[in-house]
C-alpha cells in the first residue's frame, strides 16, 4: 500500500491546487464523483511524478454543485486522497480539508450508509403506493373467480376445501393425533392452527415466479412501481389467512367455548411472517423473469417444505436428530407459535420469535435488493 502525505491544498480560481508527497515516483490520476450518490462523473488526465513531491492542479466543472475528488497512484488505488469541493456562483470554489482514505474504509462507510436505506426504501415504496396496492389486491381477488357460479364465495371455499382435504387424509384415513388429545376435534384444531400461516405463505410464493410475466405490459410501456407486484400477492395471501382465521376462531369458540387471551401475541408473529414472505416473493418474482422453469421448481419445493413442517403430523413424530436442523425453518417456528397462542394459552418462545424477526427482516431487505438489481434488465428479457 503506497504511503501518501498531504503537504497542502487550496482553491485557485475554478481549480484545486494540491501538494502531496509519495513514498516513490509514479503516475497519478484523479476522478470526480457525486458525493450524494457516489456516482462516477469523470476522470482527469494522468500526471507522471518524477520525484516524491507532487504538485497537482485539478480543474473542476463549470456547473454549480458539490463534487468529490479522489487522487491516487494509477497502479495502486488502495490508498487515496479525497477532497470535497463545492462550485458556487461565478465558479467560486470552496474545498474541505483533504483526507487520506483506504478502499476498505470507503466500502465500510458505504455499507453503513446503505443499511438504513435498505430498510427505508421498501417501506417507503409500499407506503407511497398503498392505494395502488389496495386497488390491485381487490381487483386480483375479485377477478380470480369472475364468471364462476360461486363468484367471490370461492375466496372462502378454497381455503376451506384445502383444509378439509388434508383433514380427511391425515385425520380420518391416517388417524394422526396430536399429544394427549386423541380426539378428532383436537386434531382439527392443531392442524388448522398450523395451516393458518402456511395458507398465506404458500399462496404468495406459488404465484410469485409468474407475476412479472403476467404484468409484462407494465414493464415495457409505462413507468410503474414493479416492486409492488409481489407485495400484492403477499397481501392477497394474508386475506386468505384472515378468512381462515375467522373460520378457525368460530371453530375454537364452538369446541372450547372461548378464545384464549394469548392471541394478543399474534401481531408479533404476523409482521415477521409477512416480511419473510415478501422477501422470498421479491426474489422469486425477479428470478422468474430469467428462469422460466422456476414456477414448476417452486411448486415442488413448497410441497417438500409443507411436509418438512409439522403441520399435519405431531412434532414428536420427527426424529430427535432432525429437530435441531428443522428449528431453522421459519415455518416450523410459526406453526409452533400459532399453536401456543391459540391452543395452549401461552406466549410464544421469545427467543424463537426474535430469531424470526431477524430472519424476516434480513430476507425482506435482501429480497428487495435482489429485485431492485435485476429489474433494470426486465424489459430486455421480456
């Protein structure tokens, strides 16, 4: 890494006069950046330094604004000088104190600045387009069954028929039971409590690989917030779960006569569940544009995921050696937590819920970043 010592810097007219010392002669170059975005603007001429002391004049653009100037040896840019400059009215130049930085310190600084944006940008986008999202979710639910005899009634019937099918297979045919409660009603309650988070999760992810292709005209012809399309699926899935929750609450009242107070913990589970689902939906939606077979692969993986999660069978039936691994499954944590708050009148494990929040937030941020990175080429591929 080259050694650099700053000897002096001053603004001279519409330029910066910089004097510095290197540990060895070499070729020096400088580049201009936008300090607010880090975007590269232009590169200046290279200057050969015969001795160790360098005297460099850096002209600045005539346009008013703030600029970041970076000066470094051409062969090794791991250490460089940075000067913040501002071009005012009448080409009046003001400069800040020069700093010697390293490439690694700049990367760390950018990462630290990017972390708040990573959480802020998805939230801001969803909030700014909330009316559009609400309108599209409503249209999606209504159009799904338009023209059928049942109409919007299928919104209620679909989750009911799905849950009834699994109940018949595992509760009636295979006679699966949970814990000490060997009755069919006990199995139904435990089974439905586990199905509730799965309904929303599987519906959103099952459709996510196709969503950008379905709305391909929005990609090509108009300016549209494409990142809201996977969110529409997540909210549609949440509506399906809400319907399931109503049915489940009615059944719980009929069988046990009351809904436990512990359901107040439910929002603590719903938020990371939605974050986790949204993050995966963004990843699948963006990747599905480039990998057209992703929808079929996702369907198979969702089936596998369902049977690896103790929804239709008791957790005790799993091998003891598999439990430490399966506890990393967010759906495993959700199913256990739903059963705790609805059926056992207990608060969910705070350690597991904290892990769920961390995983949900991380997947949401990474998913949005992945979608944002790939969306620039959607129009070329579609």
